[in-house]
């Protein structure tokens, strides 16, 4: 019998390793940025084209490499960080396995220029699919310049699995932001398709957070600064009022390495209990400095998941540190904590509630408006064959498709967030918010497809500024947003000018409205597989429904019910929630035993 087991060729082994290390273009960005930081650079530039699929280039002014090291760094398991197994437990730099560069070179065309500061000549290296094509001396500035071109050119199947350019660009922006937040003392620049996206001079940590995440004030960030025998906790957490619906502005670092930890996220999130709604997430950029011997970063190739010793104690310290920061801003009572040793710190509360004895909630205009109902007397008109229209009963009812082909509403009144409607011989209970979502979703989707939206021009145009990631998303959906009635265009770096709004939107909240729209777009991308048109229409409908008035006059009540009933799919909102329930006469008779 012949032997069956063979050693894999080196190029194939590297391509298999690349499947773990190089998952998408942002993986390459992460490795190259970390190498630049490890090289001691104080100025780093990132350039990408086509979401990183065509080009990823990182230029730094770090220490550079010798002619020999420039060649050796592309070999698998070649590293300057590890000499023996014990070294794994005192790692304080980023790269150490020696897998990343070899994996990148095996699935791309790579060109590198590098030069040590104290030598006259640099090195030029070209690699294609793992094979060295050129290795020569050349004139070069100090530092290193690496260009990764045509990623996955030799593995078409992997290249076909890349997402759209906008999605891949968003992932790259996220990796860039993680590095920039971790090292505010380093200046960063970022160019996308030859357009400057970010220019971050060296600064302090608070200023770097504001310039990276955008649209907040320095005063919105609360300082963390706790020192214990186990861990030092520094960084910033956001005030409750800037919490958002979805995640995306939560950054946790251990020894300046970005990590993902649901356990520690819960420690931070639980500190906000009763301060923010349960469906929102606080902003935070938290740094933990801990003895490397107490952690294991060798869990995953991406090194974003790590294991801790003393996890429960670490949880308590982080939680208490955040509570203390919130308390110091007069948001919650002051916490008396002691961090003498790595044990669970005691937390004491001393709330001092202030009561206004003259306050009466039942005398406010707001309360009287919410409780006022109109048109209720029409509900009690008898449902007799003489005054009721003939119901439409299709032979095969469809729970999703509308079974009402004409607008017939006999009576309606509002009770809190519900409409009680008499139509076609039956009673309907309609949730106002979800009804608006369904109506406006179908309206906006048709407007995008037909380009027939009505725009109300603003008397004075407004300029709106967004974070880098939000600006990138907005740029990618501008055509769809214009299709629903916005007159908006780009106006410089991360800035847009808005000249008009959809005719049915109120003026004055343009910034807040579009930020909410983008939050919905991001959330939909993580949960659903939608076209950009469907995503924007859904996001717009959801956001507009929240902004709309909750108290309707009788005409608005009747109009809302009528528009819902003639929708293509009135029974469910765009996200699958039931919009209304109906109470047929037969069911009512059963309830009353008639």
C-alpha cells in the first residue's frame, strides 16, 4: 500500500494560514498598523482603494528594517518577539507569532520600501503570491512603506466572498479608529480612493476620542482613573445622554491592545443601570493595564479574545470605576470605594431625593393632552346591516396582503398610542407607531424607485458634520436618501450641506434626524439582508415614525387608518411586528355570550 500523508507545500500552508489571519481587507490594515506602532512610528498614513481590495498601503516613520530583516519578516514564524515559550507570557507588543506578513504575502502582491535611520541605503522588496520577485538595495526615506495590492488575486473564491466596497471600507475605518484611539500621541492620516478622510495630529486622549468618534463635546466624556494591585483602569465613558441604540462606540483595551469581552462590557453597561434605556449602549473608551502574566492573548489569531486570571475581581473593579465616574458628575450618588487590594470593592449609596411638594402631574397640559380622546362616541353606534358597508371576504385570505381595497373608516378615536377604529363592520386596534412605519416604508420605497419624492426647500441651507464612519455610510446611501426627498450633498471632510427636506418632515432637527437614520441603517445591516433601497426606506420610516407627533386630531386619526388599510401589506410593520388586531362581530358576541 502506498503512503498517503504528504507535507503541504509552503505556499499552500501559507494560504491556509491566511484563511485564519486574513479574513478581509481590514485584517491586513490591522496587522500593518500594529507593525507600524511596534516600530516606534509617531506618524502613520493609511491609503486604501476600493475597500482595500485593490490597494492597502501603510507608510510610517518608524525604525525601519535592515536588508536581511526586510526579507526574513515575510517568512512564516519569523519573529523578533519570541525566543522561548515563557516569552508568550510577557508580550507587550502587538505582533509576535510571525504569521501575519507571510499570510498576507501568500494571497496578494506586496511591495515594500524600508530603511533604518542610521544607514544610507534602504531596501526594495516585491512579492507575488508568496514568491520573492525582487530584493534589492535602493534609495528610500526612513521608516517603512508597505503596499498590499489585489488582495486574494490568486484565490478567486475568497475574493468573491468579500462584501460591498462600502461595507469593507466601514470595517477598515473601524480598525483605523481602534488604533488611533489607543495611541493619541501618534499622528494618523487616512485616505480613501485618494480622498483625505481623517487627519489626526498627535493629541491627548480626550481630544482624540472627540476627533475620531465625532459629534460630541469634551464635557460629554467622564474620566476614569483607578489604580489597584491587580489593574489600572483609565479612559473615558460617555454621559448617559449620548448613549445610542446600537453598539459601535464601545472600545476596550488591555495593555493598549483592542479586545472583545462580553463579560467586561457587561461590567461597564451594568454601571449605567437605570440611567439609560435598556435598549441603548453607552459610549466608552476604557484602557486596562495589567500584568501580562495574568492574561493569555494566545486565544485566537486575531488576538481580540483573551483570558484573564481573577475575572470576577476584575469585573467588580471595572464596574465600580465606571460608577464612580458617573457619580462624580452628579449623575448618581457618590460612591465610597477602596481599592487597597484585588478584592471586590465595597460600594455604598447614599441617595438624597429632592421632592417638590407643589408638583401635581395631573394638572399639567402634557398629561391632559395624552389622556384626551376624540371621536369616542361614534364607536357606540350600533353595527347594523343598514349602516355598515359590506365586508370584502377573499376566498383565500392572506395574513400579509391587504384584504381592504378601498378606504372605509366609519369611526375612530385615539387611546394613548392606539387607534380604535370601526371599519367594514369590524373593530380594529391599531398601533400608531407601527402603522406609521408600514405606511411610510411603502411610500419611501416607491419614492426611491420612481424618483418622485416631494422636497421642501430650506430658507437657509444647513451644514451637518458626522463621525468618520457615519459620513462614510451617508456617502454610500446619498442616492437613496435623495430619492426620499432630501436635497443633500457632500461639503468637505465628513461634512454635508442640506438644502431641503422631505415635505412631511418637520424642520429644525436635521442633524438628529439623519443621525438616527444612519443608526437604523447600521442596525439593519447587522440583522437583515436588504438592498440599499429597502434599508434606507425601512430606516427612514422607523426614524420618521419616532419623530412624529403622538397626539392626533380626528382628521389625522381617520387618515392614518385609511392609509394603513390600503397599504400592500398592512398587517405587519417592515420589521415583522403586528400592526393591528381586529375584533369581528362574531368574536365580540362570543365574549358577551350573545
